């Protein structure tokens, strides 16, 4: 790679300054008390001794453990026996042990919640969609006396529809485990909006769903709204929550970005490692929007991803240390299940982070260094403080606050970025 290093070393990286962006900051107070009250008012009756399955997904939801613990305690207060069901499709390497480990990393264990984690990849078929796709649901959830769905409502990274990420998706993909998720994805993302409704509707009809718990986060990833709804309200109310979530979403305040550097990607950040709505790049034709990003570099894979590099295929460049952290089997299991391998294609591998920056600079199409709109973000989940070049600040489409001097981008002796504290 010496020739590549020689080719890139003369390309100057624009100086950057820390920039503060402002988003919706509505914050829900008294979360535990509100959730308890809503469960009392809305949840279907729970018989004494009834075994109640509580779904637990693979995303980093705000106050996740508290929400799950509150639901479990509510079930116990009614004389029921709560069990925690990993509901995350093929994530966690598509193994029972891997999915239990995903929850452990979020602080969701039998010890912390007071309910056992019952993890299995076994499923039961509960129906068939009008297009002939079998509908599968986690075996333990099917055999439970009731199910409480819990999920965050937000825009999906791969398709557009009335229902995107939320309770319906939790049934159609998360609770369906690897086998069912594969079926829901089978007709590709162009048909996903329709398939999720078809599969979810069968779930609503056939399963004893006691209620659903929907969370909505503000632009800083903090809980803004929490709603407990009956199962017959899922189809009508979830689209309203999706609109509220979209209105609260953060963004990078540019329509055109010459060079975007994402310090870390990971499954707890987004299903595609980084939120496609933020970076403006998609691995399917069923979604669009966001900025026009000319060149994109990614630098690190989060520990919680356990080697799942889903999303790296959206980037143009990655450093060797990130490439070596990727577990291809885990990554490919995810994308083969979702029917879209584009997100796990291997981008160009360079020796270190600095070369990723220099490659983006070289190929972004700007002749003058001072015209390069460079943006550096920790991840697509944290956008309140980012780093921008002067040209990027000038191009901002909404007010941003420069809170530090313009300085050289810092790298260590190995050429790796030191702008953010740890990963």
C-alpha cells in the first residue's frame, strides 16, 4: 500500500471547528409513573399465573431497561409471570445466545429486570399473507398467554410507508426471528411497506397482544413521547407517531456535503450501522432523502455490533483496523436475511483514518481546499456537536453555532483520528 500512501499524502485536509446544532428538545418527565398509569388504563386484563411475553429489540432506545422493567413489574403486579423475548430478527448472529447477549449489553438481564430472558430461534407459523408468504412468530411468544409489544417508532433506513420502524415491524421482523424476517424481506424492500402491514395484520388477528408500548425520541435521542395503545389501535395510531418522530429528527445542516466522515457505525445506532436518512445514502431504491454526500468515509465499528459491519457498504473508504474488526459471517447473515447485500459490500480499505480523509478530499471534486465542505460526526446518533470546515459552515441551510477555533484535524502516531474520546 506504499504507493497509495504516497499518492494521498500531499492532499491537505481542511481545518475544522466544533459546531453546535440545535434540534427539537421535548423531554418526557416522570417516565416510569406515566408508563404505569397508561398500562393500567390500556393493557388488556392479565389472569393470575399468566405467562406474558415482553418483546425486546436490538436498538439502543432511550431509558430502555427502565421501560422494560416497568412493564415487567406491571405484569407481576397483576399476578402474571413476565418473560423477556429477544425480538430482533437475525441480529445477534441469528443465534439464541447471540440475541441474549445483545440484550445483556443494554442492561436487560433476568437480574436487572426481574424476569427471565427466554431466547430461542424457533418459530411457529401462524398464517400466510395474500401473496403467499408464510408468517412466523417466535415459538415462546406464540405459546405465552399474552404479548406486550415494545418498540421505538421512527423512520426506517431502507423503505418508506405508513408504517416503518415500530410495533408492526416488531411483529413482522423482530418477533419473526431469522426465518420470519427472511420471509417478510423476501419480496425486497420495494414491497416492504406492503409486506409489513400484511404480516403485522395477521399477527394482530392471531396473537393475544395485550397492548403495545411506543416510544418517540427527540433530536438528542432522549425520550419525548411514550404511548401505550390497544392492539386494535396499532394500525391507525402508529402512522401518527411516525409523523411526530419524523418532525423531531435531527439532521446535518447541509444539503451538499463534499466529505463526510463518520467516526463509528454500529447496529445499536441504526439497522444499517448509520442512519441513511442522515447521510443521504441508501442501499435500496425504496427510500430517499437527506443531503447529497459526495464522498463518505467510516472509521470504526462499535463494540456492541460484535463484528456486524452492516452499513459499511454505503461508504467509499474505511481504514484497515475497521476492516479487521468486521465479522463477515455475522454481517452477511444480516444482509442475506434482509435480501440487500449492498450494505455489506467492502469499501476501499486504506491504511489508517488519515488516508480515509485524504482519499475523500482527493475525490470530492473540489479544486480549492478552502471550498471543501467537510463534516465529521461521531455517529449518526449524535449530531448536536459535530465538526465542520469553514466552507461547510458557510453552506449551512439553518443556523449553526461555531463553538471552537478552526484547527487541524488531530491524528495519533498511527494516523488514526483522536477527535472523539474513545469509541
